[in-house]
């Protein structure tokens, strides 16, 4: 399990903690992961929802809260800190500017194809990594940057169908588990990105995530050329994750059959842990939405059955009567709440056990 570089950013361990909103991964979790040698990631989506007067000044609250969390994380670690930002957010540009100006090491961007390079990206030496779910998406982004800016993103994250939250695959494939395996998609992305590595004479790490829960999973997918992995669900049930004990316990108490796919108001399927609130959603029940701000550009907030941002915020506080947990497909495997340090040690042990097993089979 070697260190790796994203341009001049050296990361001790090839583990990136997933940026989980709303409020799951903030400075507490991110700084602890960074101290263990991985990249700790703050989730920007809905980050200002706990700020005073949020509903009156949403964009300002999000900027203030993101800046606070970055400063908090920096005060606790000298390790690598990233921010996860959705391209689909109405205030995407302002959040990216805050992240870059506050000197985060890397910005991860999902929920769309980020074809525009942030204006001050190179000035502050922040790295940029789009999140994609197909080699075609990677090719579109990298070709566009190469032609328009004579450079390409510094890394790329390929997410498979087993991830938590909003999932960029067809609902029927998620339910039937018929989507292409992440390892196959990742191998194709590695081959696609190699073209740009050769063209620009640089190393471009491919990071894989979505259903990677153990060190064994990590070792296997790295055999197809993946440089590092992104793990979200595994870090939810740590002492340092930034959610209530009830949220963590919800993972520990769930069974595999409790993890279901719902229709999100945002037009994408979502993977969640089933509860009474989720049953209402599945039954088509409407919940009043009092929204003065379209946090996601595409959200038709006057006609959605419920506000997903409020539901997710409620769950982080332990209010599952009015919310639910997003969760990766392996959430049911969590058995106890442990520290981030213990989690890293387990992942390392699982990785080396798989490595020894694979090498013994090859002899």
C-alpha cells in the first residue's frame, strides 16, 4: 500500500474518504482521516444549513460554513484536505472559489461534467478531480480541457453502482444489480486516461469508489491500474464522523435487505436505509416543501414530494421520523462504532491479507 502523488501533492496512503453530505463528513472526520495519511474530504452540499438565517441567506451561509470547516480542519491536521462539491449546486461557483481560496489540496466535483476550469485553480495550486461513472464521461471532460486549456484535470474518480446517495445508473440496473461492475468500468477508465498521461507526460491518478468497503476490495481493484480508492460508508460508523450517534447506529442496526433504492426528487435514484419515512416515499406520500432557494439547479421545488436536503439534515441529527440515511450497498456490514485509526488499521490488515492470498495463488 504505497504513497501516491497528485501532481506535487504527496499522499501517504491511497485512501480517500468520501465526501458525504449533508453534514456527514465535515472537519472532524476529514482532519482525522488526513492525520492517518489519507485524503480527508469535507462535503459542501447543504453545509450552511445549520447556520443562523440559513433560509434567508442561503448562499452566504454555505460560504461561511464551508470556510469555517476548512479552517477547523486545517487547525487539526497538516495532512491532505479536499472538498467535495456538486456541479449541480446553484452556488457551485462560489463554493469552488471558497475552497480554492482557503487553500484546500483538492476539489472533487460530481453530479455533472465539469467542462469549465475554475479561474483561480492554478493560482492557488489546488488540484481538481472530476467524478465520473464511465470512460466516455472521462474522455469528454479530458478532451475538452486539453483543447480549451492545454491541460487536463489532475486526477479522476470513477464511481460504480454500489455507492451511497445519488447513483448515476439506471434504477432498474440498481435494483436488479445488473449494472456493470466497478472493476470493469475502472479498467476502461485507466486505459482512457493513459492516453492523456502519454500526451501530457504526467501521471494522472485514477481513483475508484462505490462498494469498496474492505482492504481486500481495495487490493483487487488496484490490480487493474487504479491508483487509490474512495471509501465513504466505511467511515460513517467512526467516532469522528460528524453525525449523531443515532445516525451511526442506524447503519449498525440495518440488514442488507433494508438498503433500498428510492426515486429522489432530484431525478436520480438514491440508495438509502429503509425506515418509516422511506416507506412513505415509496408509497408516494407527499410532504409539504417550504423552500425559498433552489439548492440544486434542476430541482422543481414547487412540485417535489419532499425536500431531500431537509430529510438528510434531519437524519444527521437523529430525527428519522423526518429523514433517512443515504448509504452504500455495504452499510449493513458495520458492526460497531470504532475510531478512524482503528478503521485504517483494519483496512491495512485486510489489504495485506488479500495481497498474501493472491500472491500465494500465483505461485
